[in-house]
C-alpha cells in the first residue's frame, strides 16, 4: 500500500490524499482534501519569503518519501493537539525527487498531520491552514487515514508520493501560523 498525494502548483489551493493498494490499484481511503502550503510570514522570517519547497520553511516538496511510523500528538509529546491534531502525525522521510533535494538542503521533520482548525466540525476545505512545510488535513480525515492503515495492515516503512495535480478549493491563507520546522518528533508511536 502507498499514500498518494497530489498538490496543485498554486499552493493556496487544496490538493488530495488517498491510500491505494499497489497490487490492485484500488483506493482504500480517500480521496480527501489536504494542503501543502507553508505560512509565508514564518518562511520569510527564516529567509525563504517565497516558500520555496527546496528550502527550510517552504511548501511541501514533491517527490517520494518513506513512511516509517505514526507518532502520537498531545500529552507528553511536544506536538500539541491544537497544532498537529488529535489523531497522530505520519512521519515522512524524503527519498526521491524534490523531497530528497530538500532533505539535502536541511529540510527535516516533514509530517502529515491535522490541527489548526479548532477541532471544528466544519467540512469546508477552507478550514485548512498553512503549516511550515507539512501536509495538513482535517482531524476526522486524519483519523480515517490512520484507521484505514490499521485495517489494511500497512507495514512500515510504507511509501508516499507527492505529485503536482489539479487544484481544489482555496484554503485559509492565515500566514501567521507557525508550527516549527522541523516539527518535534519525540514520543508516542501510535503504530510501530
């Protein structure tokens, strides 16, 4: 199984994420909306005013990643639920394409996570806010993805590909968001 993400060239717009069975090509979860935009205020404060994905504090880099584990958020971790979501964060390790080039430029700590929409029941993708380079999804979609991974026995490390695709709706361009880059990866593995 692998996670496929498509993000538009215009990162003010949403993209999609789905969990796919490689053997059959069947979609096991999704597609759901995601956002891969870096908050420009934070990026500019760290010398990356355009959010260049190859540089720290930039947009989510396209390319390939391994998926080594799912980390818990909240509690004793340094990933607060309000920032990272209730369900956990999926850690990404860049392996190819722009993602690998970004890693060689110092990009670390890339995740798929939720948060920053006040645990709202609003289903509008406009509730998604920028991160500092991670892929953000809604809390209930994050829980659905983790449940699908568990139900289908995804073995770690899994894989993820991020490609450029069609654009979805506009997201919430709150440029004041600061989630840290890299996000802290300590504590609380949800799945080994």
